[in-house]
C-alpha cells in the first residue's frame, strides 16, 4: 500500500499561483458555460456538480467531499465549464491556476498518481449516475433514496457521514428528477418507516438502502 500523501502541502507549493476561497452553503462556485479558470481542490465541505439540458432538465453528475478535485477540464484545454458547481455545506476551496497545476502534475509523481486515481473513481460514479437518469433504471422512490445515500457518502466512504445538511424539497426534487409534492410525500414516508430523521439536519440511516435494493 502506498503511503498517504499531503495533497494540501503539494498544492501550497505552487505559491502565488493558488488561492483559497470560502463559500457559504448553497453558493454557486461556478456555472455551466462560465470561463474555466483553474482546477479546484475541496479542502473542507461538500459540493455537487450538475448539468442542465437545453430543455431545462437538471442532472447531478457528481457529489464531492473534502479531499477531491473538480473543474479539471481546463487541463485538457476546455475554455468553458461543462457543469455547475454548488456547495451543500460551507466550504473552503483552493483554486490552482491551470499552468501551475500542469507543472505540479509533471513534477510531482505522487500527486499525479493520486489525481489519476481520483479521476477514475469519480468517472465510475458519474457513469452510473448518468445511466440512472438517462434510462430511468430506478423508480422515483429509489432515485430519492439513492440521492440521500450518496449525499451521506454511503458506498463511497469507509465512514459515511450519515448526517447531511437539510436541503429544500425543491432542491431534492431537482436532484432526484421529480416534483416538490412527490418529494414531500416520500420524505414523510421515509421518516415514518425510520429510514431518515428530519430536524435541523437530515439523518440518513443505513436501512434506507433497502429502498434501493427493492425490486
């Protein structure tokens, strides 16, 4: 097993070519179509990436937690953002200029290996999310359950956070591809069955996986 690397220390070594920005919950970091201005490293907090079709339909393509990169398409010469990045908690994000990130990846082998492994793992999750949305593999109930489980890091982290920021039913409807009324009914149903506990935060219990596995 390779030793863990200090990603933050390596990124800091880029000096004045990187800056740290603070964001409040539900803030837009960048929007689809904005100019690409560097790679971002999520130091603390949680972020979701969404894309919106010409018809106005929104799809979640990635859910990010501390220690993950995003906005890396600038490294391939992409001039505009292909997705919208939104915070779901308060966040601290380091922005590394494109040229500086390229230099680091060229000269820091440990960072290069870490970055490639991260990209591969995230792309696998993106492919699964896209399949779910494009082919409607799940019922609305299953899509909402899957959304809540992924927000709580079930299946993507050794220790799920379980407690997630309370999102509006309008926002959950966008993420799950349904209506506010349907979300309201399903969230009450999940709570009655003990799958979630709602309050200032939403507590996601492991038993919610039963909804996803139910044929």
